[in-house]
C-alpha cells in the first residue's frame, strides 16, 4: 500500500475524467449507492463541516502546518497532516454507515449487487508472493475475511468484512496510547459481541426508522495508514 500511489491515482482520475477527483467519485460511485455525505475533509479546525465531529489527540505537542504563505503552529489533530493533499489516499470523511454501504457494494457476498466484477474483486483481495498485500485493504486471510485499518492524529478506524456475511466498521475521533494495538482489541470485542447475537433485525439497517438509536449523523475521518 502506498499513500503516494493513491494520491497520484486521484490525479490520474481527475485528468482522465476531466472532473475533480472528489466530484467524480461522488457522482459516479457514491451517489448511486445512496451515499450523499462522503467528502474530502480539511486539515484545520476551521475547515470542519457542520456535522463533522471534533478530533482529539492525546499528546500536547504541537505540529507545523504549511499553508500557502507560511508555517502555522497547530495541534497534531488539526494541521499535523495535510488532509487535502492526502485526498484519494485517505482524505475522505464518512459515517460508519456510509462506509459500510460502500463495503457491501464490493464484498462479493450478494450476487448482482456489486459495482466491481468478480475478477476485479478477486484481484483486489488476492495476495501474490511478489506483492504481499491485497489492493487497498490492509489484509485478507484467504478465508474470506478482509480488513482495513487507519490512524492519524485524532482518528482511528477499523473496517471488517467477515466471511459469514457480516461487515462492520468502528471509527474513533481520538487517538489512543495503544496506537495500532487498538485495532486488534476492537476486533476481539466486536467479534465477541456479534457471537452473542441470536436474532438479527429483518429490516434494512441502512434505512432505519427516523428515531433509530443506532445510526448517528456524525462524520469522522476514514484514514489510510
């Protein structure tokens, strides 16, 4: 996986389509899937969207952010990374629910519902000896489990596609002293909770009732690491 490679890919998409990368993905991929709020985030606190969470970092150290004119001294979670430059390499913000709408559109579990061909999905999740990693995902285990982790200052995320037909996502708007060790702990806890569910709802969880308490209109960074 290469952050630089995905950032360059975003520029390639822009040049090939004649549209800004963000606008093209929103129009051609996200909107047809019913995903309306995903967008490229901003680096500084002043760039927060109205329904975007606030990010918190455990460290009190300052970072430097380069704008068009000079350096700014900023907290790590707000300017320590240039989100706009990351763009296609993890600059998107999304709700966990919207992220899962994208996952189930490429998970190969429901015939006829995927936006990728079976050949593309196989190539995306397969691992060759020469490459060592799947495409885009952090890992696959050869048994149908795929996962994607991500961390930046003030954010941590884990997205999982399980081979039993269940996909889930957990996002945090703060950093942790556990670092990437948080992902393994969250994986264990979520799997343990899922194993205790005896009866699943029959209604579409992507279109809950207006007062459904399990879907929250908050936006957090889904970052690549």
